[in-house]
C-alpha cells in the first residue's frame, strides 16, 4: 500500500450546526488552510470538490496552486447535497430535472478529475434515502439509482466513481446504507469504474468490521477511496481517527497495509471545540501511529494468520499484546 495522506478542507471549517448556527470558529481562509497543511509533516495534500468553490476551476491552475505549497490535490467530491433542491435525493428522485442536474454535475466532476493524475470522483448520496414508512417507492428509487450511476460511469470509464455509503444522517435510512447494499448496486450497475469508499466512521456506525470491509472490497477489486474518522458506533459525529475504536482501527490498518491500494487516505473529521491546526496534527500523528503498530504486527503475520485460521483468538490477543505493550 502507498501512503498518500490527504485532509478534507472541512477540518478548517467554522463548524456551524443547528445548535450553534454561527459556528464555533471564524472563517479560516483558503491561504491559511494551504499554509497550515503544508506545515504538517506527513500530510501530502487536500481533498477537492466540484463545483470547486474558491479553488480555480482550471485543473492546471489548481495543480499549480497545490504545488506552490508542496501539496497534492486529492480526490474530487461532488457537492450534490448542499441545496434544498436535492431534498428528495440527487440520484433516486422521481423529479427528472433534478436527477438530470446531478448527473450533469457528476460528469463535470469526472471531466475535471480526468486532468489530475490519481484523482477519483466521490459521490455521497446524502439525501438518497427516506425517513418514514410509506414515504417512497423503493423499487422506483433503486431503479433510478442504478440508471443514474450507469449513466455517470459510462461518461468516462477511465475515471473511477466511488460511492460513500452511510446508514443514516441526514436521512434516517439510506438506500446505500451498508457495504452489502453497495455491492448489490455494483452488480446491478455493471460498470468496472464504479467503486466504493470505506469511511471508517460510516462503517462503524453500520456495525461493520473495518478489517473485513478492507478485505471484502479489495478481493472484489472495488476499494476506491478511504476516509478515516472515529465514533462510538451509535452515530457519525466524525471524531478524530484513532481516538475511540482502538482494536477496530488497528485491524483496519493491519489489513489495509497488505493490499495494493494506491488511492488516498483522507482525514475527514470535525472537532469544533478545539484548535483546528493542532487537531489536524493529532489526526495525522494517530494515523502514522496506527500504521506503525500494524507494521509491527505484520512482522509476526505468519503466527497471527495461523492463529486466526484455527480460531485461536486468545492466543492472538496474547501475541499482539506482547508485541505492542512491552
């Protein structure tokens, strides 16, 4: 696995929310974001969005801006959820004009990303779900989802389009709420360039095993993007990676390091009540900490694997503790 560590620009957000709509911080600014990220050792770049907002809409100018700060542009997230027009979903809605607008937006993001080597397009179906029984037609919604992604992916098969699944929030139920339903969607769409995002927080919220998810998507050649954050499995508040689910995060890196994954690992958290720059440094440090711990375990991979093959969990725990907690 190649370590290509990025941060989402949201880490320097004002963190406005419904209880504190004015936010917990003032605006950080684009220049300050670049300066802060360029000063953090081990951080390689920042994720980008489409439409690109304050960043140049010319990919060459964008790349130059990153290079000026010694950073790399990350994956391109489609912002198809920040307007009330998307309230019934960008991909599943029966409002054909709205669905058409989203498909156009995704194709534009693909065109933009195609000019930046290594950049993939990420789609988060944030409103593609439901809140109540008898609220929607499940069959029509799924067919619209399949048709939308097939149309988007067909636009340029050289650009990977990656789905960020989630169980809930802002909708109470997402159509792509777990890794299994995402795999079913891959099967129905039938496009090789449609892949998946492992967001560790979303996977924990869905009661999944992070290590198993890595192995599952890797073996199906569907691991497209990795986002890292943390939570208590009951919700997705985007806490700093490596602060809560120790064993899950350790096993996640143990298996991720054994793959040939060459995409980005994007830091995606919110920490509104603390300093934004020091919070990002902690997130970066934690990622390298877990990577280092996993590398120590890989030195004893044969023993760990033999124990797992014969279901000897207690032996593995004793071995792992002896390696990590001397």
